[in-house]
């Protein structure tokens, strides 16, 4: 009680401190860099990542783009090329006049080289930057190139994707938060018993969200997915704790005349219960840190931190706000719109065999759909953008006009004999889907000996350690066809140069596919084991963890199985994150009901009485909690034009409803079915007391 009494006594200093902390939090949030490149989260020891670093260190080339110029005379294209070369952080622009003067007919170029960069209506330039793909400097350069080129120029490549993604995210993110706050507030106004208390909740949670986002500054940077989702998720997940405190405070006010004493007891009760409840949620987020694809660690750390801050705000800032505004809060109380659940609970208990049958019938197709969905995800981040974005249009032009769907870069030992390079290039061009391979041999051809080329040209394709070749492919990034192609190309490369590296967006995506497939299994196993152990300790039972996790995992199977039956393809990160978030965030519903069932059973009630009472008292809390999570995420899912954000929010919203229904209908049926086994394997339940009537009024979370 010392902590609780200190909170009540220091309520004004707590509020002043919380408000003062908003200043560094806002500054920290503004100063935290946001990473929009998913490939940055690949393990550092992968060849593709090492190769990208070598390209930047040795050639001073990082990002790479194609500029497609439509219906532009050669002189105008040459003038634009000079302007692009002057853009800060543009290292190299390769076009026809890089090799010879415009007065010399283009037809003197080797046919392969001419056809590679020209069509009847368009010409193409290759642009290398001296900064990395997702660098802020690269994105600034992309924007400047677009402003110079006008409507006749289209910029493709990963950096263009990252630039468009950043601009769209920055425009949408404030609206995400606004929608989540508005809908969560509406849900609380309808489901709680006060017109004013939702605003107290939002003020308290909002402060903790700002502190969480501000403290991300010490992480260096966060991913755009983390930035977009963390505020919405923290609001949705930690709202329960505020509801718990409010209900506890109102209960304590009936026992104590002094509001401060009532709040001290409410804080004590809340701290004990919320700490236990939050552990499963934190465990779910922490399990994401076990991903070798480190975006999981990024989201996991930020959200685990957010949950802990949510608990802290619930037992410090919120009690202070409630005490300061106690009089208007009490005056604006009203009857909750949630009806008495006694009749529904009775119906569920009476018809429990039917719910067992439904559960048994649903699980097989849900599991089948779940496994299929995991195999139907997409990795191409271009798919998550609206079709009218500049990057998407440029990629379409590149694919349709030049038949280029992806570009790989090949780093080969600079000392490799020219004969071996020619033979290797010839073999690579025989691989299915390879349109052509461009390097020094292609530039020189049979008409222009390499030694006749100026150093300004050769230096762009050769360095002290490496020579650079470009491989243009007809196959789309992250497709099965391009992944097979990359495997063949790597096989040929290693025959000629064991230290050579195939890099670029498609090879990195191939590594990402292999990495995240392993991560999905790892994260699922870690989250299930961690939450199993937590439930076993909290409930002091061997069988209850199996039952509770089975109920929520079945809900996850249904949620993630539906996209297969609906013909939807999800971004690859969605199933990994949603399976752990849904388990960690909604298993609390099952723990709440099970704990009450145990209490009643150990008090002497028979199994049907115990389940009936647990249902009657728990359903309102489960509904408020589930609808809060649904409201905070559903609006964002409908609004966002970024598919990866929209998909994850829709899965969370739908998962909240499915978990809610599973706990209300499936869990009671399993508790009734397994009652004898539960009693035999749970501490304190083997010798129940004499039966008693247990429909007394109970505390609702």
C-alpha cells in the first residue's frame, strides 16, 4: 500500500511531471529516424548485405535507379543527364553519351547495348547514388531528380519505392492516430458507465504513447511499420488497464467514504492484477525479438516498452487525473449499455456440447487455410503501394516498355581474366528470364577495344577490387521464377569466382524469404512456450495452459486462414506479427474467465455453476476489451492506402472479435468438458469445499 498511498498523495506532482516529460518526448519523437527499407533488417552476415556494403565502400555506389525518358530528343536527354549528374549524391549516370559524343550515331553501339537502353519512344539511363538505398540523402536526391525531369521522366528502383512510401506514411500517420482515438473513444462512451472517463483514459494513455515514441530516440531508428502501428497498438492493448482501475475505484468507493482512500486501494488492486495480465502481452511482443529479420526486434522492443509504460501510466497518471476530476466524473456517470449477461451465460452452459462440435468442425479448415495463407504471402513491397504512386507507374513502364522486371548487380574480382568474364556472361545470358548482362565487355564490344575507352567510363564499372556487371531480368522481384534464376546465376558465378557476389533487390528478397520462413516458426514456438509457462505459473495448473492456448490459437487459425478462402494475399510480415500479437493481447480474456471459474470451483460451486458465474461476470470485460482493440484498429485498416498497414490492422481488428467469440463460447465448453482433468492437475482444486450458491455479484475486470 505504500506505493498506492504515495501515488494518491503526490497526484499533482505526478501530473506536473507527466506534462513536463511531454517536452523531451515530442523532441525525441521528432528526432528519431524512421527506416522505410525492409531490406535493412536482413542479418549483416548475408552475402547480399556484405555485397551491398562492398559496392558502397569500393565503388561509392549504393542506391541504383533507372530513369525512363519518354518522347525526349537526344539533345534534351543529354541536357537532363548533365542536370541529374549535378544533383547532390548522384555518383554516376550511364547513358549513350557516357561512351561517345552525340554526334556519333547511336547505331555504332553494340546492338545488345543499344537495345538495352532504347525503344521506339523511350530511352533509359542508369543512375547510381553514393548513398545507401534508404538514406535520407538518397530520398532527397530522388525528389530533386523528379522535379528536374518533369512528367516525361519516370524514376524506378528501390529508392524510389522508399521515397514514395515515406511520403505516403508521413501524410497518413496523423490520421491513423486520429481515427484510432475517435473510434476507441466512441466504443468507450458506449460501453463504459461515464461520459467523461474515456477522455481521462485517452489523456493518460496519450501521455504514455508520447513517452514511448520519444524514448525510441535511444534506439537510433525505428521501422515505418513500428511507427505507424505502435501508437494504435499501445492505445488498444493498454486500454484494458485503465478500465480495470476505473471499475476497481468505483467498487472501492462503495466501501470507503474518502475518495483518496478508495483510490489507494484501487491502485493496489489494479497493480497486482494488471502486472499479471500485462506479462502475457509483453511476452508476445518480446518473442518478436527472436527473429533474425530484425524488424521483429524493432517492433517487439517498442511495443513491450509501450505496454510497460501503459501499466505505469495506469497506476500513476490515471489515478491522479481521476482524483483531480472526480466530481465531474461522478456527475457524468450513466448506466452501462452492456446488459446483464446471466441469460447468455446460462444459454452457453446449457448448449456447451454444440459449441464443442462447432469447435471441432471449424479447426480443420481453419488450420488448412492458415497453412495456405502462410505460403501465399507476398514480399514485393511495391505491392503495398497504391497503383497511382510514381514508383508503381515507373516500374510498369520499365516492365512494359523495356521488359525489365528486376535488376541484379554482380560484383566479380577485378583480376578475373576477360576471357573468363565473357564465358561467364555468355552462360548467364542462357539462364531463363535473363534479358542481358551488361559490363565492361558489353560496353567495349567487338568495335570498341576496352583500352580505347576513357578512364571516366572504365572507372564507373571497375575499381581496384571489383568489376561491376548489371543483369536485367524479365522476372518480377520475390517471384518463384526470379528466386530460381538467382540460384542458377549464383551457381555459375561461383564456378568462376568463389568470392563474387550477386546483389540487388531480388537477391535480397530471396534471402528475406528464407530468413522469415525460419523466423515464423521460431517466433510462434517462443511465444507459445513463454505464454504457456506464464499461464502455468499464474493458474498453478498443467492442463489449463493447453486449454487456454488452444482456444486462442484456434482463433488465430481462423483469423489467418480466412485470407486464403477470401483470395487475399498478405504482406509477409503480417502472419508473423499477428500470430504473436493476437496470442499475447487476447489470451488475457481467457485468463480472466478461467481465474474466476477456478475461484468459484474452489469455493464449492459445481462445474456448471462455476462456469455460469465466470461467464456472467467476465463477458462485459471481454466485450469492452475486445471492442476497444477492434475500434482502435478497424478504422485505420479501412483508411490506410498502404497495404501492409491496412492488412495488419484488419487482422488485429478481426482477431479481436474472433478471440472474443472464442473465449465466450468455446472456452466455457472446454472447461466443462475437462473439469475433472483440470481439478486433478491444478493446485488447490483437488479437494473442493462443500457446494455453495455462487451467483453472488463479482468484481469485473
